[in-house]
């Protein structure tokens, strides 16, 4: 089911990014990744992406702001962006998520949590495509 699904990882932690790339590639996903919000936006402009794993704390731009920019430009990604953060209990993050409902995957997480979310997104995408 995962074949040719393209996932974008945006996290400035290179070790975590590399680990996620390895796990997701092994699970059958095509993975794009960066720690730079500007590069992420360019990758999205150049590639059809199924889902985005997005860190809240990024250099130069909040992952929350990047999430909104992504959804404005690519509305089909609404519901397909998961925030990955160690700050899920931060008041600003909680307030933002209440106003902009999305999946939050708390760091530290198990890779299984990520693959389960991606599989659910893939199933929903397949269902939407077959219903249309």
C-alpha cells in the first residue's frame, strides 16, 4: 500500500531526520527531508507529497507558521500534516492546535506511531481517490 507514497520530513534534528528517513524508506515510502523551512517549501513546489512530518521549532520560521503556509498553497495537504514536537504541552502550541486541528506526535515517539499515522493517511487518500 505504501509504494510510491512521498513523505516530507521537516526537522532540524539531523539524527532524528536520518532515523525517520531510514525507517520510512524501509516501510516502502519515498522520503524527502530537510531541516530548512525554505527548502521544504521548494520541495513541496517541485514534488507531489502525500504527507508532511513537521517539527514545531525550526530555524528562521515556526513549524506552525509553515504549516499554515503549506495548507494555503496546497490545500490538499490539510489533514496530512503531523506536528512532531517535544513542546506539545506548551501553551502557545496547545492554543494553536485548538484553532488549527491536526495530528500531534509527541517527541520522543516510537517510529510505529509515525508509520501508523502515515498508513491511516494513505488509506484515507486511497478512499478519497476511489470515491471521486
